[in-house]
C-alpha cells in the first residue's frame, strides 16, 4: 500500500528538482491541475495511469522510489543531463520571447521528439515599417495560445 503522505513528499522532491510548480508539473505529464491538487491535499491516491505518466515524462524517476521510497532519485548517471533536457523543454514551450530581435529556429531531434531553440541574431523584416500585431499558435488538441507584443 502506498503511504500518501510520503508519496506527496516524493512528488514535491520532483517539483523542486526540476524547478516546477504543481501546475507546470500537471501540464508536463498531461493531467488536469485539479488531479495534482487532490493528490497533494491527500484527498485522492495516485492512479496507475498517473504513475505511468510520471515515469514516462521523467524517465530518471524510479518506480520503486516513487511508490515506496526505495531506491534513489534521480536514477542513473545521466540524471543531470535529464534535468537540463526538461528545463530546456520548459523554456522552449514557455519562455521564448517571440518579440525579441532574435528569431528562434526550432530543430527537432528524432530520438526524443523534443524541440531545441537556436537563435539567429540577424533579422531581416519583409517591410521595415511592418510590426507584428499578434501571433496565434494552434495545437493538435484543439487549444491555442494568443501572443501580443
């Protein structure tokens, strides 16, 4: 049986390790934010689906450590590289300044299916007097984000 209080402490360890809030963590593993809130408050116990999503999103988290505290976190020798990869992904998705003078060029890596930003410092606008009014990004799940300068 999983001790819910200890499980919550281990989740909070993961949050701290990656510098994530509960909301960002929920977004990262693709669960509703209320699910995280209910787990953290002790109202609900983690489901198998939740555990699998955590392990899928954070491969350096050991199953036994997450469930009952046995083992270690982070696991393996590449733990610091994994942390850097997750932080880079968060910046890619949330912290790129779309209106800076640098133009992001996104490259995909076939191994991880992650996006890594690279910046070009020279920007050549189509018209020198043209300004960006807004940018709308559409996602495959039907949601979108609207960016205005």
